[in-house]
C-alpha cells in the first residue's frame, strides 16, 4: 500500500522534472532572445527584402550614374552583411553581457572556412547540390550550441558565395543554413540525438552512430530546399499561382534529395568523431557561453569578516 502511494507521488515528480528539462533548453535570457531574433527578426528582414526587390526603382542606365543606382545594384550584398550582423546577435546574446573573446569565435570561423572548402571541393562531383555544408554546420551546433550553429551557417553562406556568386539568394541561404544549425543544437539539448560525441567504444573499438542524427541530416536537405523555394516563389513568380508554386517544389525534389543524402552520409561517417574532438577542444579551452553560478558548499564558506 505504501509503495503504491510512493509510486503515485513519484510520477508527478518525474513529469515535473521532464517539463523542467524542456524549459531549461532556453535557460538563460540570452538564449530566449536569440530564439526571438532567429524566428521573428530575421524572417521579417527577408520579407522586407523581398518587398524591396519587387518595388525598387529602376536604374538610370542611360543617364549619369548616381549613388542611388549603386545602392540598388548592390542591395543584395549590403543586405547580406546586415543579415550577418543580425545573425551574430544570437551568439553574443548567449554570453549575457560577458565580453566575447577571440578564442570563442575561432572555432566558428574555422568551421565556416571548412564549409567553404567543402562546398568548393564537392562542386566537382556531378550531382546536384551534393554538398557537405549542412553536415558541417550541424556538427558545429552539436559541439558548440545552437547559436554557434546559426552563426556558422550564416558565415558559410556569405563566404562561399564569394566563390559561387552573390545575389538576392544569399540572405535566404544564410537563413536556411543558420536555421539548420540552430535546430540541430536545440534537438541536441532535447536529447533527440543521444550522447553524440560522448559515447563509449565497444569491444571492437567502435562507437555507435546516431541514427536520429542521420535522419535529421537527410530531412534537413528538404527543409533547406523548401525554404529556398519560397525565395523563388516570392521573388520571381508573377502572377502567383499554386500551380507554379507546386511546380517549383516538384522540380527541386532531386536537388533536395541529393542534398539530404550527402548530409546524412557525412554525418554517418564523420559526425561522431568530429563532435567528440570538438567537445574535447571546447572543454580544454573553455569555449562556452553558458552562464554558470557557483556557490561554495557549507563546509568551505568563510566565517563573517574573513576571506578564503
């Protein structure tokens, strides 16, 4: 009888602990603000830019070139840099008024550079959109957090497009790749992927791969393509029709499939070892923006008027 009562008392406690664990994903005010920037401010910027592209004044081609013409012609590049600055806000907000040091930005810059190299190298493969960029961004988010994943994705898009071409699509690519990294970091905190990078080797010296992580990598290829299709529909489909919108999504299926397969393969092959090494670097050099409040245990607290 007593055990059944204790079990009933334990069940609400477990439910409360589970709810508390989910709430703790956004434990700091900085992370909550970061989520607001990513889900509200940046999409609003994209919508405003789409409206500008459809209503911008014409260029004075036959007359004297003005400053307005220069701004209009390079508006996509200007917005990309504005978008990059706003994309960096979530990363800085996590530090909660703590001064960000160069060592905290170094891994993000290196992973973004690796994205550029990977995108350029895999462009030689004769498959559409078969690039490892999304996988590298997801790995970064798993090791350094969702905000770092978002900033890495935004950097990877704008930097690699200096090789592949800047245009009105650049801010959309920045948002798409950044969103994939942010979602991966949040799902990692939820425990969806399991202990990626922290698993123990078996008797054969092998570490288990996360099937859930590979599934997310595969689906991320379609998520990226679906959002990029919105750029095409909003910017180029005139007049709008559901038939044209559906045709855009159907025609991008094989591009999205190739992207998803490449991302899943890279995560399956190098996801676990790369995350493990990055976590080791993070721990060794203290590369974390989490706010920690330490309290001395009762036995080590100094008496009043004295210091430890």
